[in-house]
């Protein structure tokens, strides 16, 4: 998705009148999926703390000017098959790094933007 973003921006910029960007937040864990609501108004979708954390991490991509941020749980799950970067390589400042990028369950870890690739 990140590799195709420049081509998509070039295609849609004349239509939208401005450029756009993409932020992805990933978290790994158990989630419930199903219907919520009433007979008149219901919604099918994912639920739970795993999904909530992924949503919050995705929201943090704008603040940190990163296209992709993963949690420590996701990093632990993919460490051997995906090249990940630390907070210094992703451009986070030292003051933010101390409070925001410590690895561990539920804590965000930068991937170095769109440069991460499968090995």
C-alpha cells in the first residue's frame, strides 16, 4: 500500500485539488468481530482493546509524521521476518523517544516509514 501511494497521489491530486497521505497503525492480539447495536441500527466490525490500541496508534502516525507505526506486540510477532527500525531511525526526537517509543506490549515502535521491507 505504501509503495503505491505516490502513484495514487499523482492520480487523485488533480481531482481532489490537494495531496493526501496515509497513516497505518498495527497491533497484534485477540479481537472480537461481530454485530453490535439493535435490530434497527447495527454495525458489523471488530471490537476490543487490541482494535482500540491499533486505532490509537494509527492516530499517532500524524503526530509523529510516520506512515507506519507498530506496537511492541506486533514487533515481537514479526521480528524474524520483517526489518524494523528503532525510534532514532524513524526520526523521533529524544524527548519523545523516552516517553513514547519504549518497546513492550502495547507500546509503539517506529518502522522507519515506508522503507521497511520483507526480507
